[in-house]
C-alpha cells in the first residue's frame, strides 16, 4: 500500500511538472476519448490546487451586487450550463457558468414560515430583510397574514431591508429586473404588503383601500424606494405610463389616472426616465443622478424573442452595465440587486428552452459586473429565491442536446422521452395524445411534435396538469466572490444572506467585522459552546452513573 501511494505521488508530481496547471482549456473540450485517467487526475489536482490557494478576503465590501436567478434551482443551473456550453460548440457538461467559478458556495433553505414550498415574495423578503415571513407577503414578518391588511399588526411587523441599511450607510442603491419593477422580488427591497399582487391601486380590495398602499406608489412615494438611484425593468402599466396603457390582462390597470413615472421625474429633476435600449445605452451617466428605466407594460419579453433594435428592450447585461456605471459614482459604494426574473416565468409555462436562455443572459450580466467592479472591494452574490418542479432525467449520452430526448436502451418498449421534464404544468396537455382511437398511446411521440426546435414557446413534458407549473422546495445554491464571500458555506436558512451582506459591507448599526461591539444592537447570541456544555455534563453524569450501576 505504501508503495502504491508512493508510485501515485510520483505519477502526480510528474504530471504536474509536465503540464503545469494550465488544464482549463483541456477541460473545455469534453471528449470521451480524451478524458482518460490522466485527464481526470489532472482535473482533480487542478481543482485541489485552486482551492488550496484560496485566501479569505477580509476587506470591507464597499459594494455589494446580489444577482437573483428567479426560480433558478440546481437542476436549472446544471441544464443552463450545458445549454450555454453546447451553444459554444462543446459537449456542454464540462462548461462552467461564470458564477460557478466563484470560490464560495453554500445551500440556502427556501421555505416560508407557513409553506414547505415557497413563493418569491416570502423568499425575497428573507434574502433582503434577514427575516423569513409568510407566503406571498412582502416586507412584513410572520405575524402579518396573507391578504389581510391590519394596520396595527403591519406596523409591528414592518421590516427594513438591505436597501434601507445601505442608504443609511450613505451608499447608493438600485435594482434591475426583467419582471415588473413592482413584482415580488424587487418589491421585497422596498415595499410592505400583505399581498404581493397589490401592485397597483385597482388590485387592492375595496375594504383595504385605507390600510394598504399599492406597491407602485410605495416605490415612488416612500423610503427606501424613493431614494433608489436605479430602478429598471418592466411594469409600465402599473406605473401609469401613458405609452404603456395597453390593457394587458396579466397586470393591473391604474384607475387613479396617476402617472407615477412623471411624479418620480418631478421629484427627481436630475433623473432620467428611459423606455428603450437606445435611450438607456446613450445616457450621459456622468450627468445623470438617477435612472428609471421602464421597458415594457408588464414583464419584459423573454430575451429569445425581444426586439433587438435600438427602440426595443435592453438585455439584462445592458441594464446591469448602466446601473453599475451610475452607482459606482458614489465614493461610499453601492448596493445593487439584479434579477433574472423570467427564468421563473418560463418555467411556470414549461418553456424549458426559454428558461435556459434566461440563465445564459444572467451569466452575461454577471460577466459585465465582473468587468466593471474590483473584487477586492465588491461582494458579488449569485443565488436563486427558490427552485421549480424541473428535472433533468433519463440516461442521455454525453453531449446529447440538452433540449433533446433519448431512448432508454434497457427498456425497449418505452418511447423516447425528454431530458428536461417537469413534475407538473401546462406541458401535460401539450404532450397528451388526444387520439381516442388509440387509447394505449398516452403521449404524442416526441419525435413527431412539429417545430420542436424552432418554436420558442415549445412546452416540455409535464406529468401532472396545472395551468401554471409550480415552484420546487429543495435548497438553492448561493455562489459568492469578493470580501467575506467565504461566509457562504454549508447549508443555511435563506435569511442568512442579508446578515452576511450587512456584516461584509459594515452596514450602519449592524454586527460587522468593522464593529466588534455589536451585542448592543441585537439579541443575546447563544454561542455553540454555551449550548453544548450543559448537555455534555448531563451525558457525562449519565454515563458515569451507568458505569456505577453496571459495577
Ligand atoms: C381591461 O380589460 C378588462 C378585461 O377585458 C376590463 O374588465 C377592464 O375594464 C379593462 N380596463 C381598462 C382600463 O380598459
Ligand atoms: C446635463 O444635462 C442637462 C439636461 O438634462 C443639460 O442641460 C446640461 O447641459 C448637461 N450638463 C453636461 C455637463 O453635460
Ligand atoms: C446589450 O447587451 C448585449 C449583450 O447582452 C450586447 O451584445 C449589446 O452590444 C449591448 N448593447 C449595447 C447598446 O450596449
Ligand atoms: C389535447 O387536448 C388539449 C385540451 O383540449 C389541448 O390543449 C392539446 O393541445 C391537445 N393535444 C394535441 C396533441 O392536440
């Protein structure tokens, strides 16, 4: 055995000497012929060396950027990386998304206080306020009940967020999303409401008109929304912009006739309201103090089908670039939330291809951020709020089209099936064979579905019919780089993310590495030692007693 180890050592050392540590290019190639013993030995050693060389970054995080892939569960990340790798002409599995190269990662537990499988309002509140709350509630703790506005309870339950704390710390703040700017994820940065759907005045029930203020108005009228330097996304109809007053049934139409963008502009004479790619990208950033970009009546279009002309809608990367360029003008730093919100929406429709394209665009936005900031002073976090009922399954061959299908060679009678399928959703009827003359063929043969490749709105298979596919309840990943990114390790509750941000950036009145005297602000923290000592003593006494009895 000793000899075996010795020989292995020599082989490894020889490999390292011969090849150096520039294996990355080789790793991209992904050919099964090439991936022999020496390949995997090198691959393992390369990663080991990389991890051994990591040093904790204990600078203060002047800037924080948190990317949220809405609904980007682990199966979506895996499929998304293969999709991106295959788009680059490789087999795909070996590809690494930009954020998968980050040095730290951990797992975030996403349940809401009252739901095993969460929604985006509760999960975003956890990430941004540091407190978990109920399903579909925004910015109010677990005492506040969904869809019931009670002014007294709400007052007591009201939470503050990373945006409040960053503003108190004299940082500039902003967010970018591909959903409506009043949707659950961005809403959780600035709003407080018993129902995430109360986005405009007409969606609030008559009996709560005096209790609840719609999310769009909260954004423009109340702190911290009215102090945001960057607000970008869709939602023009909720905001009452005349150019977006097409009546889209998926979003509410204001009945108060208020144009909130105009009010915002009046409150911020140096601010710019932009509604298309050209106006956004040609902004004179040096001469702009605030940006409100509203690019669609409701959610922004999927990247795959957007209008790419200058009059069209910007990409997530375009918005992220302009947001960072504006925010980094503040010498005290900034906090930015970037949401790739349509991963989630594509999944709800079982549009797997569109969902993966949105993951790919999230990566582009992360790459832009990496170019625009310095990692010695910027904490970058990439995570998801929750997962989806989305699975990558079967035994497709290496390099098989991730959007394709495969046959199980061991079960000859089973027809080909898709690698990417959903446990539920509208894809059920899309795939159901309605041919009553042949009741044994339950499903349409996958190879015969027309336009499978061309149709962007092709729906993947779902096993149980639902108009709207559901979220998934398993943990999601958190990837981090920059100051104190090493605090993301292991498995933790989702609300922990806000606590790390405050600690890393030394946000005002928060426990942080800049301020050791934090006990004055918060609860008595129970140290692990204090908790284990009494139980250890009890166990010891018990064992001793047992010993005595046995004697
Ligand atoms: C929008 O459409 C809905 C349903 O078609 C209708 O009930 C509503 O009155 C319309 N609103 C406006 C402002 O046109
Ligand atoms: C800044 O923009 C305003 C109009 O928004 C313009 O009047 C002014 O000349 C600009 N200043 C500079 C330095 O470009
Ligand atoms: C917008 O971003 C895309 C990539 O997402 C890039 O190809 C394009 O050049 C950008 N447009 C502008 C005007 O910068
Ligand atoms: C089967 O019927 C459902 C419900 O009527 C429909 O939505 C679906 O498109 C049909 N499937 C096919 C293959 O025609």
